[in-house]
């Protein structure tokens, strides 16, 4: 089971700014889930995003 991470936790793992965080989520490049009014990213979604960066390089 993957842990749900909030924006601050994600930005500690991936060195991006606030705007880039929401840009990645909006484009679907970084998958997220919404619970109430808050949005969370799973550890698995971060791993998939990073893996996609490796493939693109």
C-alpha cells in the first residue's frame, strides 16, 4: 500500500515549485487523488513520474 503525500511532502522528494506541482498534476504527468478539497500523490505515482523522466532522457 502506498502512502498518500501532500504537496509539501512531494516537493521535498521532487525539487519543484508550487506552480510546477499543480502543472504536473493538471497535465496528468503526476497522478493524484482528491479527498475532500485536498489533493494527494501516492509514493507509487512519484516513482512512475521519475521513471518516465528516465525514459525521456
